[in-house]
C-alpha cells in the first residue's frame, strides 16, 4: 500500500484554516495543541492535512471503502517522519515542506518507492492526464513494457492500479494533484 | 423542502468547487463529488460548512463520513432538517 498527498500553498486558503469550524472538522484536540504551538500555523495545518490524506489513501488500499473522516486520522506530531493512526491501522508518513507546497507520503516496508513531483504550467488537465505520461514512462522502463499497453484503472473505492492490457501490474500507486503541483508514488509488491 | 429544491440548493453550494463542468451540467442524485465533479478533498470541508450555513443545520463527524455524493448529502440534510 502507498498513499500520498500534495498541497499547493498558493491554493490553500489562509482564511479557512483560521476558522475554528474548519479546524474542528480536520484536527483532533492533540493536533490543535500542536497547531497552537506552531510558528507557522498555516503550513502546519496543511502539513497535517496532507499527512492525513496520505494515510487515508494507504488505508483505502487495504480496506476499499471510501469515507470522509479527516479528524479520525491522528497525527502523532509534525516532524518529517511521523506516524498517523486510524483505529487499529498505523502508518509512518514522511513529509517534505517546500516554499510552495507540502508533500506527504506513507513509507513502505516493501520494495523501493519511486516518487516524482511535477510543477505544472497550467492547472487545466485532470490528474490522470497530468501524471499518465511520466508514470507510464517509469513503469514501462521498470518492466520493459510498451507505454501504449499501459492504462490506469480505478476501483470502486477510487484506488488507482496500473494495468498492462487486462493484467494488473504488481504495483501500488498513489496520485495527487493540487493547484500547480502533482505527484505520483509507486511501490512494488 | 422537496427533492428538486434540495438538489438546486446543493448545486449552488458545490459550484465554486467543481472541476468538471460537464459533470456539473448533468448533476443529479447519482453524482459523486470526487469521482464526477473532481472536487478536491479540502473543498469537501468547505462544502460541509457551506451546507451547515445554507440549511442552518450542524453536522457531526459521523454525518460527514458519507458526504461524498449528492444522494448521501441529500439524505443527511433531510434527516437533519426533520430533526429540527
């Protein structure tokens, strides 16, 4: 399993994350304490958001049912390596904070994870269109397959898989797009 | 409030956040906020707050859990309105 999430700071609304009702939907009491101590609450808020989203996407790969419960995914802290818990599920999440974006990705005990973050010239395409080309290039190199034989299929829970013809490749992938940034993460199993 | 009025009000609420015009034009009970309208998940929080304000209701964490499509949103809003 793998989950990732990117937040473009220029698209994330400052006003909203100052609004207590908005914060209450997303953060639990412990996380709100972390936020109160932060020197940059705006970035900290969206960092925790990205961590929760990344963990949710990984969780849904194991339990393919969609739901929306951001507050129930609990961040232990706001470091670069932190665990996120949900019920009996727990995953380590690595976060990178850049000038323009926050990127979070679950770690894996499986094989090498490959990630690519892209800056887009215009935010007009759908996520699939943006990431299909670099992702298919990478996967075709990994398996010696033709790019034109690859496709992304999402299951009922919205989890994407790479297929070569009718056959699913042994990869977990996660895709994310926000504003000017998009990223994919791949892990083999 | 009947079904059509409810859908009409929901249309206005979700409009600022949609990223698929075609799906928005065809919005109906079966429309999914994420899969069809391509609304990003941070905007789902905005939609929840906008629904609370527009219908003058308060949604609990468990109400939000299934708030991923028009049908579920309508069901939750209707049940909240009946409680009042």
